C-alpha cells in the first residue's frame, strides 16, 4: 500500500490534534475526504 504526502500529513495532524475534524481543517480537506483517506490507510 502506498501513501502520498497528503495522507501522511493528514495522519500527523489528526494525531497531533486528536481529531479528524481539526486535522481535516488544517490540511484544507473536507471532513468526508479526510475520513476516506484515513480509512484507506487502515
């Protein structure tokens, strides 16, 4: 499985903030898009 830099940055932001919502906002992504990216990393 391959991850791009957006996925890795999003993962880091979510881990730092403790929230997918806040991580998505900081990454400039919609919550649904961020959630799908995180799910794809599982």
